[in-house]
């Protein structure tokens, strides 16, 4: 009867019991022996849930950010990120080859000043909900800035997935924001493990072939993927969300 203020299990899904018979491991990287039909099926379902073309599952939100930011922005490109973005985003940028620098937290004037120094393809990176203070990014204004400057908006939805938007599709969906990619972590409201990068099919294909955190790691086992799918199914009828928002 107590309220949990310390864990990431926002909706209590981690405490649910799942009757799953598939307990076998994945045996290897998805590019070798670890790819199963269930991976592809759940990725398609996740992409549809978030109203995007494609999704690619990683073993954690940290791996997803590491994979994206070390792979997609190229030499000569520029990444400008909110200074309170998660360490995994910063580490991904450190492994990458694009120029990158921060702008003051939620300060659009500072962002516009930094854009003046951008070269190549421009990526603007924020979180929809920031974990430490629970504040929101000004997504509508960021969307307008990105359209005006032909920039690619990347939004980490780790702390909004399952909570905001239609059935918990995220804050970007709620605000009708156009993004190049969103990152959805399963270890928060979904009470599971792993994450997905959601965007277009070309981006997915590129990550499959070049993202080292995807290529060189053993895939999540089938039972973990099934738990993720069950959690997404639970979001469609989720009284826990109302209780969370009331709290």
C-alpha cells in the first residue's frame, strides 16, 4: 500500500508474473545465430505502436544511445545536445566522429546561438522527460526550430514511454512532433529490459550493419522479447497509468 519513489518501475509492470515457456537463450549476435522471428515481429509491433516505419531492439537504453550516436552522425556533421542529456548519449558522441557540443538546459536562445556554428547535417538531441527533475523539453518549439534549420530532432523518450501519449506512446506522439528518431527504453515503465530505436527503415538498416553495440553483443533471448511484447500489450488497457499521474 506504499508508493514507490526509488525505482524505475513506474507502472508496477516488473512485479507482474508472466507465464512464459520459452526460456532458451539467443545463442549469439543477431547477425550470426541470435536473430529469431520473435525479434522481428516485436520490432514491427513497436514501430506500429509508436507510429513509425521501423524499430530496432538493443539490449539496453545505454546500448541504444551508444549505438545511435556513435554511428549515425558522420564526420563533418554537428550534434547539439541539451546539457542534461543522459551519460549514454554523451558517451555515444565521444565514440562518434561528428562535432558535438551542448546547449544550456531547455534554453532555446542558447540553442539558436549554437546552431550558428553548425556544419554538415545537424542533429538536435533532447530528452522528452528529464529523469532528475521530471521537467519536459519544449518539444513544439524544438520541432519548429528543426524544421526552420533543416535539423534532425532526436528525442530520448526513456521516462515518457508508457506514461504520456495515446496508450503511452510517448510525449512526441502526444505533442505530434516530427522526429528523425526516438529511443524507447523498456526498463522504466515497461518493467522489462532493453530498448528500441524507432525511425525509418533506412536508419534501421544502417544501424544493423554499422552499430557496434548491436553487432558485437549477444541478442536478448526470446523470453525477454516476449515480456516486452506483453508489456506493450498491457499499455493498451492500463489503469496503473492513471494512478501514476494522480500520484
